[in-house]
């Protein structure tokens, strides 16, 4: 794992959400959100709501050194998680992914605010943001396309010996400025 010279785990504050580095003590709060099977219905890992499956996911998130707990600023409660990962200096890119929210926050604008905060921050340091999305996760694929993401690859991805169909999207600052968040982005 190559970590960049810039911080991929800053604290990012918006009107409705706070993104802060994920810590081991967040396990119970994040699992309480992730234990809803509806969240994972379109995901390649549909059983991530199970504790034994979530344990590996959470361990990987902590080890990544780029994972965030997403908190509702009004309540202070964890409502989801997301991550920066797989920084590639030569390609001048970083991945945003592993994002999920409690279903009560779906279609409320929370994901848009989280992505705007992350993109505003990361476009100061990289040219391209990469999104890896399960091929049948049409909810996430549509969200990335609305951001301005361009489909660049359809492929299989190995996870612990299991092959899953995935899509890869690239999003540049210019693409983002013509996407759904253009009015929300500060980085011009």
C-alpha cells in the first residue's frame, strides 16, 4: 500500500455530515448501520450485513488508513462510511469507494454532500478519482454517472477467491464540474 504525501484521512465538515478518520472504537456504530441487508442488496457482497463478513470489511477499512466514519452533524451518530484508497502517484489518481449509508439517509442529499466534500478535498492533490462499482449495482453506478464519471472498464475482480463483475469509472475535475455536483464544488 502506497500512501500519498498528502493526508487521505482528513476531517471534512459539511452542513449535514462530518467525515472523520475511522477508528476501532467505531465498530459497533458502523456495524449497527451495516447490519441492514437492504444496504447490500445490489452489492457484490450481499452478505456484508452479517457480523463475520463485516469484520473483514471493517478490518480492511482500518488497515487502509483512508477510511472515514460519516456522522450526522445534528445527532453526532454514525450514519455510514466511505474511503479514499489505492493512491497511484504515477497515474495521478485515487479511489473513492466502500461507501454506504443507513437507509434512512438514502435520497436525502447526504451522499451528494459526502462526495462534494471528498472531491473538493482530493482534487487539490490528484487529477482523477476512480470508482469501482459492482456491475449490477445500478444505484451506485447511476450516482457515479450523475457526478460526471465516465465508464472506462468492465471487468472481473477477485475478492478472496470469488470473481465478481465490476465496472470502473474515472472522474476528473473537469468532468465533475459538468456533473450533478458542479454547483456544490469549490475546486474550480
